[in-house]
C-alpha cells in the first residue's frame, strides 16, 4: 500500500518552492525600496533634534540680547538729545 501519491508530493514540492520564491522576491523588493529611500533621503540635509534645539536656543538668546541693546540704545539717544 502506497502512503503518498507521487503527483501530490510533486505538487506540494512545487508549491513549497513557489512560496519560497515569492517570499524571496518580497524580501528583495523591500530591500530595494529601502535602498531607494535611503538614497533619496541621503541627498537631503537633515539636522538632528539636538542641533535644532541648540540653534533655536541660540536664536532666542540673540533676540533677547537684541531687545536689551535696543532699550540701551534708546536710553543713550535720549541722554544725547538732552545734552545737545
């Protein structure tokens, strides 16, 4: 008595091979897409969050210093106008 039909065994092997091939193609497509995105993004110049926050803090400090200098200049102009 035969426990396995050779035709069914061949079909099972074929389907198993096809599934492996499809899975491999999927991995290759995913890897290729990932590389394309890396190439596209790699050309752009992004800054890290830390760099952005540091520059933001520097800009805020510069604005505060600018306001202080404006106030000081206005006071000096008033003094100069009173003398003249």
